[in-house]
C-alpha cells in the first residue's frame, strides 16, 4: 500500500515527539514493504513544494507561515491555511491511484480539508491519530472561554477534522470515554497508545557529554525534555526544583520550547535556583545524547485538564530505561499504568509534598532508579512499541481494502 502521513511537524526540522513518532511509524511500514509519503509544512519555505527522502521515507514539504514559536493569533491564522497551502502545493501530484490510505495526526485540527480532498481524489480511507483534545485543553487552562467566538471557531475545524476520519485512535481508555461522551458517540474509536522504536540510544566518543559540558559529573540529573507550555503547568515542576535546593547532588535540566519558557526562567531567577539549567531545543541526535546521560525522566500535566494525555516525552524516557517522575490531572489513567507497572512514581498535580517525597526517594536510591527504569522499558515493550501501534492502524486499512 501507498500511505499518506499528514502531520504539522516532521524531521529533520522538528525536535517534537509527534514528529519522531510519525517517522518511526513510517520506517516501520517501509520495513513491511509499504510505500510512505509524509505531507508536512515548513515555515517560510520559498518553494511551494520540496520533495525529499529520509530513511527511504518520501517527504513532501509544503510552504507555510509560522505555526511554532509565534504569537497565538499568528499561529491560529497560519494553521487555518494549512490545508489550503498544502493542497495548492501537492494537488498536481495526486492522481486517483496515488494513495491507498491516509493517516493524519492531531494536533493540528486544521488538516480536515486536505484529508477530504485526498480521500475524494483517491477514494481511500483515513485514520486519525488523535493525541490532544483541542480546543478543550485551552478552555480548561483558562486561555479562552467556553462558547466564546474563539471556541466556536476552533470547534468548527475540530469537528470537520473528526468528520473526515473513518477511525480515530485515542491514547487511553479514559481519553476514549471522554471523547465519546463529548462527541455523543458519533465516531468509531479505539485505544491507540503512543509508540516508540525499542532501540535505546548508545553513547559514543562523539556524543555530547552534557555532564562535562554543564559540570554535572556526579549529579543525579532530573531531566525534562519537550514542550514547555500551559498544558504542562511548569510552575508545578519549578516548585519541585525549589524544594530540592538543599540536596546538593540533585540537578534539574529542562530542554524545550513553548509558552512558559519565560515563566520558567523568571522563577529560576526569582528563587535563585542554582540546581537548575534551561537549554533551548536541540536536534534529535543531541537530544538523544543528552537523554542517555540523565537519571530520572520528569513530566507534568496541568490539574485543570479534563482529558487524559500520555505525554510523548515519556516514551523517550522509557526507551532509555529511565524511571518516570511526575504528576497528572485527577483520574488520569497514566498514574495507574506507570505506578502499577512499577515504571516510576506518579502523583496528582497539586500534591507538592508527595511529588517532593517521590523525588527524594529516587534521588537517594540508585538501585530503585535502575529497577524502575528496567520496568519502564518492559512497559514500553508490552504496551507502547511502534510495532503494536503500527499493526493496529494497518489492520484497519487491510480490512477496508478487502471490502472494496
């Protein structure tokens, strides 16, 4: 089969987990003998369309305005035109038999029109990998108001995107239930976990040694890598950094970008946090080098969330056998998955004392860190492999094609 994969961010330009997940999915399908074409925007690209190959994956880069690291208004405007710009760039490449299926990723919610046009031209089915209930989470975070003009605007595109799907994969059982109730059971859904390739990154003599670079040789490094935004409630993690100031060998390293970087830097300065380092985003190879030199994988989800996300960054921690430390919104089944499999220590966001207790426990016990990290990798193998997710999706296309 020839499958189109549509996502708003992709390698090698991106350091985000979604981009990495989609590339691993594409590589897995190629290993099975399928043909893959990724359709993705590149900000301010001069040519309307550039075709490229990476690891035998065909990539169609279409020109777009800025949709990352820009103002909310500019991002919303440019994302609104994603489908229009994409179709303008690729329509001449699309023939009736070009694609046998479409897999598209949300966020963004603005690819519905592009998916619709490809489906109509190729008479094929589509599968939506739904990772984020937007705009619900920005309503939960108080960024926009429910039933406001902005809410209604985003809801229109959200619903249109859902309507182009023949199947929707959500990342957990509770997320699936919330989505089904929210959409009045109008869509066909299943649980589709986040995924990762099962190959840990190995340190070589050419690797970046972050311990030497930052003079952290004997420190226990708590690592946060990924989006630094409202959905993560970064103040929650910064309070933990502050509470750990007196533990001389603990150091917190944050790498990423997002709306709350300024807040993080402001609090680090205000609280004089000498046990903290922030670095802007790095490329995937550098990120893997740094991750392989850390001790504990850190994450946070805002207590205001009504949806139950499984942050993609956890996959990177798991593949490197790092124990997971973090906090989630109430009723998030991620807490049960991680704690019951003894892959880390997860608490409810807002219980700062328990989060601190867990951090100190991991800080003091190297053997426990190793055991929880081993269990984290085992959980990855069992529930979150690219093979498992890839087989779940491809099975749907095989069934659809058999019934044609």
